[in-house]
């Protein structure tokens, strides 16, 4: 099974969390509404060898201190521990981590106050003797987080995932599908460019048909509708519609499908151009020996004079071949290359049938 958290960006986020915990700091995760894929499960997996992990989903609506005590010590702890200082000093809890999720609107203020008080209490304990609390806050609950302190770290899920992560994930996702390597590279690049940071886009297209990425609006619109973005007018990091990727703020492709489809096509064009333009250039160079006998130099063009075979562009080739009565198969190949290059030069993504033409992706 493909492990998302082994990708470079996500693994760096987990490593940062592990380092903070190893130094004896409590931890607050700031997450968008659509939280990273199985983050809590992954954190549990990487910490459970060394720590005793307790998961607290806050379903009983207890005040924070009582909820922590009930989770770690049972009913006896609820009655015997009445302050954050007493909780921090209880040696029975050494080596324990409580991961708290599912905080509700009415509970947020209480948890903020508790974690700040507990952080102060932890300072009185050696770093390796502390029970630590990991608090996962999502969406609008992240707008005013506590300030990082000596015994409290704050990690925001933003600008950890980059295009390289998505390219690797998409390539691995396509690995077991029967297709030529060049086609796999092409589809992975298109998937990665539209996913940006959200692997659920890659997963959705691969589950349906990865070739749908070449006509992606309907599936992206479906995802945007599921997330309530059709009527969303203010995309934010908190609601998951925007994210920082490789240092730049980006809008989610599913949000753009609902509000700005031209931007989707520009992303798709960029992905196609990055793969197809080098292929077109390689094909042009490979055709030069076949074209040579049909060409007479110098060739005057609107932009100057061509005097060397290696400087012959596909447009020049096609004109010379048509004028010289060259073989039809050669003319067809050069025609395909010229049409593809002209479309990409005008910032237009190619339709599926042209992308997979035998003279391009194949």
C-alpha cells in the first residue's frame, strides 16, 4: 500500500512533530478543514514504540482536565487530580502522550486555557518526565492559536507538500497500471500539476480513469461540490480552498473548477508543455536526416534566413516537405508535431486524442 507519509514533504512534517515531542514539548497541530490524510493514525504509528499513546476524541464533552484524567487514569484520576499542576506532576503518566481531536466550537476556549496552563506546569518537570498533550485543531478553530512557549510547539500544515511530492505520488499511483513509461510520466505530471498538495485529487482520478485528467472539469467540479465550494466566495487556508505550495499561495483545483475554469486549463497546459515540448524537439531532431533530401538552403522566412539543417523548425520542415512532394507518412508526422507545438505555443492544452497520437506520447 502506498504510504503518503513517506513522501519527502509529509515525512518532514512528521519528523518536525517527533522532534518537538522528543524535546518534551506539548504540541498543537493547526490543520485545514480537510485535514491531511490519516495524520493522527500516522502519528500514533511512529510514536507508539516509545510512548504510551491515548486517543481522546472528546465525545463525552468533559472539561479538558477531567477528559485527560478519565482518558489516562480512569475515574480515580478524575476525582483525585484537580489542577494542571497535579496532572503534570503525576509520575504514573510519565511516558504518556494524549492525542486530542474533535474539539467542538463551544470547547475551544476551554482547551486553549487548559493547554496554556498545562504548559506552564510542564516547565517544572524534567523534559523526559512529562506527559505530553497533542491537540489537533481544524478549520476555523486554528485562527487564533496559542503562542509557542518553552513547553509548547505549534505546527501548521502549510507549505510542506510540494510539486515533487505530488509527482512521486502520482507516478507510484500509476505504477501498477499497464501503460508505456512515457504515457505514465505524462499523466503523472498532469495529475501532480492539478493536485498541487491534495492527493485526494490524484486518488479520485486514478480510481475512475487517470486519462480523465485531460478533461478534468466534471470530476473536479464534483469534488468542489462535495466540499461545499460552489457557493464559497472567500477561499482560505482554514476552509481548505487555498494552500502554500513551494512557497507560493495556490487555489485548490476543485475550487477553481467551481469559479475559474480558465485557471484549470492553464495548469493543464503547463503540465502538458513540460512533457510534450521536449518530445517535440527530440522528434524534430530525429527527423532531420529524413528531411534533409527534401530541403534546399538557404530558406528565407518571416523571421530571417535558415542556412543550417539543425536550425530547421517544424514549420519550415512542413513547408519544404509539401513543396517537394515528400512521402505522406513523413508529412503526417511533421504536421502532427507542428499542430501540437502551435497549440502549446498559444497556451492551449491539447485534447486527449492529440496527446496520445503515435507521434507524441503514443
